[in-house]
C-alpha cells in the first residue's frame, strides 16, 4: 500500500480555499477561515464538512444479517430497512476495532461507514470472516462522496434543496433521493450534536468526471445554502463540535483495549442477539461485573487548555489520562474527557489537570458541555 497521503474528490477545492493537513493518511482541510468561526456556524446556522475520507463498504447477500451480527455489537436483526444505527466492531477481548454507522438500505443490503484511519484494518477483518457466510462485500469508498450538513438551519436548507420536508424524516433514517440533480442517500445523522444530515453522493468515481461532479455538488450546497448562512468547515471544527457534544473519537476515547461499556457508549451494544458477536462475552461481563476504568468529562475551572495525554489528578495524585481536550467556543473554557477508575468522582467534584507542570482545577461534568436547551439537536429554540 502506498504511503502517499490520499486525496478526496474535493481536494483541489480544499487546497484553493483552506489549510490542508495530513490526517489519518488523507490530505484534508483543517480550516478555511477560522476554526471558532466555523464551529459557531455549526452551532448557529449551517456548516458543511467533506467526510469522504471515511470508508464505505457494501454488504449484501442472504446471510448479510448473520455476518453483520457476528462482526458488530448492536442488534442487526432489529435494524429496519431505510434506518441506520451506531455500533461497534469488537476484537475477541471486547476491545473496539472501530465504531461505525450501519445503514440498512434495502432487503439484504447494508452500507457500513467506518473511520478513515481504520478502513484497511476493518476491510481485512471483514474479508477474514466473509468466507464463512453467503455474503458479498464491496469497497465503495472511491465511488461515493460523503458530505455532512450540520446545524440548526441545516434541515430547512436541505428541505429547500430537496423540495420536501427533510425534518419529517426520522432521525437515523436513510432515504434515496435526488439532490441538486444527483442521486444520493440522505442520512439523518451527524457528529456535531446538532440536527443535520450526511449525504452519500452516488456515482462519483475517483476520476475527472467524478471529481467535477463532486465539486459541483459541494459548490451547489454552498450556493443554495447562502441564505441560511452555510459555511464550509474543516477538521478543526469537526473535532471541537464533537468534543463539545461529548462524542467519542477512535484513537482518543476508543481503541483495541477499551470496551463500549468502559467508553460509556452502552447504546452501541445489545445482548439479546443471535448469533453472539465477537467480544460478546467480555462486554457482557463488563456490564454485569463492572469495569476497571470509565470515561469522564470535565470543564476547566482555572485558565488553561487540556490536551490529549495530560494527566488527571485527585489530591495531586495521578488517577487517569486526558483522551481529548480543547477550548469550548460556547463556554470559552477548556473542556475535556479522559479515563479514570470507576466511582472515584461524581458530577460537580473538583479534579486537577496537569498542564505540562501547571496543576489546574477542573469540574467533573457529564456531556454535552453546552446547555442543551440553547444548543444541539434538542434545543428548545433556534
């Protein structure tokens, strides 16, 4: 496999308009103007993200359900057609190979969307087990462009583009429709805490025609969404919005040595499933007997920005490590997440963060870190 960073269909547009970095082996925009400005566009109006660097696999065949139930931890049999769910793919020790969205598009056909950095690992894992089932798997990652549209005005913007009320579509649904003259799957999902959609733009192979179609579609979204205040957003705003919402990120909160119970994503695992998925027994034991570490959130009381790898202290003794940290544009304070032993703290307790030798106080707080009455998908008003 080449070590050269990969480019999405939108790379030339990103390079012309923003700052591009190497992320998980992909040349992606980190910002176009200012991360805080792009973050607030998502919280106040609409932001669009190129998420084509993620992997999209098609799983089809008469034993697709059995195959997927063996490899993923949610209940695949209860996943209705035209719906999706969040789930995890586990190793035999109950650690997380990856977290993913699984969409049931029709009959015995599913689309598996997995993280950019884990794509080759998951593909090999799927191929290893596919031979045991009557199932066919395909890598469609280079044939489908993926764009996220997120923010409180995103559904109004997409309704105007689609000519139908997108807000009437159930959360987590997936619907095939034409948008801006192209056939797409529109998914009522997202990764920012806000209402929004993720668009799978079909028939966009990674060639001149596919690239031209993808850029035209992206610019079409920006043009059609201008009256809603839409802005293109980079990876910086994608990370800050997901952190404010308390969403986990693979490589930070999730890894091969962390189970979904330890990560506090219990909605990703179900136990009344047939067959049992890989890692089932370990996860069930964690649920019944407890775990040795758990994810917590915190907001800085003192000035300072926590970062990945910083120590978490109680009474000046190390009790854990920060997995994600940054500045909340909403709170104008440092926020973060990390792992410590269970039952050491509760919401409102004061802990300490070691900011490279400067010990600063923080308050334990369960996510989201913003006021959900004012921000996020459950806000009471725009």
